[in-house]
C-alpha cells in the first residue's frame, strides 16, 4: 500500500516520469450472466362495490439470463499497482414474463397478473484499482455508476366469467445505479488478457405504475411499485495496446 501512495504522489508531482509509470489503452468484449431480483408491491382498491380497504399483495420476480457487452478504457501501471478508467455497455436477456393470480381481502374476485421487467441496456463508467499478485495474476476492485433503460409492464385481468376487463400498467424510464465489483485478470498472449468479474448493481429509484378498470361495477384501481437489483458475472477478453 505504501508503494501505491508513493506512485500516486509521483504521478501528481513533477517527479513523475516514463520510467516510473506505464500506460495502456484497452478495448474488449464480454460474455455476461445476470440474475435479476425484484420485489413488487401491488395494490388493489375497489372504487365501486363492494367497499373494502385496499388489498396489498407482494410478488418477487427472480430471473436469470445471458448477455454480452463491449468495453474501452485507459489504465496506468506503477510497480505492481494498476489504476484504470473504463466505459462499458452491456445487454442482459432477463426479460422473462411472470404469471400469477391473487384475490382481494374477502376473496370476492380473483385477478390474473402478467408481470414483465425489461432491461434495455446498461451504460457505465467505472474506476478500477488492482494489484499484480504474480506475473500471471492481477486482482482488482471496481466502483462505477451506470444509466439503464428499464421498462416495467403489468397486465391485470379479471376472470372471463366474472370481470372480462383488463388494464395494462407501464413504466418506461432511465435510471441511475451505483455498482461495485471484484475480479481477476490473467495475461494470455502478447497484449491479450482474460478477465473474470462479479458486480453487484444497487437498486435505484422505484418503478411505479397506476391504472383503473371502469367496468361500472367494481371499478378496480391497481398500483404496482418495485425496486429491483441485479447481480452480474462477466468474462471478458481484453486487448491492451
């Protein structure tokens, strides 16, 4: 750690020189595995008859899927220490639909629900700090922020013989996430290296939807609120030049 602070001090002063610091640009491609975890709070209230307190129902959606991405960045070496800044774009196929049913407080009516959460891309900038523990192995940590395009769609439908009407709630927005990660990098051939990395993407602001069925009888009002998180494992092939 003392060497790292010494390297940083030399970099920030006029004593920094080419023999102390080495720099590289890099580009790479990634294969990803993602696990999506979201808890959704659903509310149901009858504006018509019968007059009941609001029904609250919770559903948890856990989806997994594969994806891919690209990355580019710049990094500095000093002794065994590494500091880097990277930009990345990743896409994960976790867009599976979940179907379930629930009832109101007195089981007066049964409602079918179709819930789908779609991630349309993660666009990130992150800093990386690592240490070469051996000539063939570098461990590192990552801290970054990302913008994600997220869409939540919830369809509520009554039983065909009781209430054949339905309503679709949609939330389509950009969100900002903080993520942290750990990884290992292995040199393969010349300027090519292999990375293996795990990242946890913290939840951001809540996704919300609100809608009503005007059937002249129950007049149900539905709401949904969710705050999902995502874990990703990533294997990258990187060209350092």
